[in-house]
C-alpha cells in the first residue's frame, strides 16, 4: 500500500486509538484519530481519508449514524465498523448504512490490518476499472449500458424494463458491495418506489431469471439475508 494511504480511526478508547495509530503508522499508513463522531466530522473539513474505522458505540452520536453520514458524502471511502461479537443486529445495520466490513472486538491489530488491506484493494480495483461504454458480461448475458439493452448468450435481445435497466446499471457500477433497498432506490434515482416497496424484490427475481444460470440458486445477484443484495462480479 502507498504511504499516502490515510486512515481515520474513530473510537472513544484513547488507548486503542494510540495502539492502532502506532501499529498502522509502522505499516506505512498515515493515521488520524477522533474520539467522537463530532470530532470525526470536523476532521473531514481538512481530511478525506481512504478508509475510516468506526466504533459503533461512541459517546453522543453513534458510529452507525456517522457511517451513514460518511457514505452519503463520500461514496468511495472504505468503512470498517468495530463491534462486539454478540452484536449481530448492529453488524447488519452497519452494512445497511454502507459499511464495507466489520471486525468484532476484541481483535488483533494484524487481523484488522488484513481487513483494511482487503477493503483498500477492492476500492482500488473499482477505481482502476471504470465502466466502459458497450457490452459487458453480466451473468450469462451481456449488458449494453449505452443502448439500454440486454443480450443472451446467443446475442438475442432480452426484454428489459426501465426499472430493470436502472437496477442493472446500479449493480454494474457498484460491484461486490451490499446494497439495501433504500440505497438501490437512491442510486437508481427512482422516486416512484416507496421506502418499504417490496417490488424491488420482484424485479430482482425477474432479473435473475434473465442473467442467472440457475435463478433458484443465484450466483450473480445474491441475497444478503436481512440486509439487501450484492452483485458478485467475477
């Protein structure tokens, strides 16, 4: 990783911040720390880190709310949540807020470093692989984003509704990232879907029939139970 890679560690445990700051600095990373969500927000006035490590339980505003704030303003910043092993609900909510990964406390710094490297590698790959015009592989089909068309393995066009196109476009632009229904609606810029509209599930089921080898066992558009959906790009 480049020495210019920056991390923001947000945790009210000062000793933990000091330990992580020393450890990551020794790995060639530039580290900044904050003890609360308020301090973290202030940091963004002068700093745009490559990745933020957020403790869920912060004094005042919690880490989940801070994760949503970061994701709404900085789509390409990696987010790793720190939580306790028993907090399954918090982990699920964290993913819904846009977190890329979570690490349960207590943890070894080298384990957290491995997670950091993994998220940074994926973000780097996405940045270096912009979506090009023309056809791209999507499951057993080819998707032409420019022409708004979907083709099967034989090159025949498959019917595609406007909303199905919007979903394909969102998944193509956000590969290997869990997206909940709210994020899908927002990224698709579709204001006609209600917040609790289950029609997204129906449309994804229909998309699977078109792009999956076996729609009953999806390998391209997978369900993350209790969270949302993820497009698994090979």
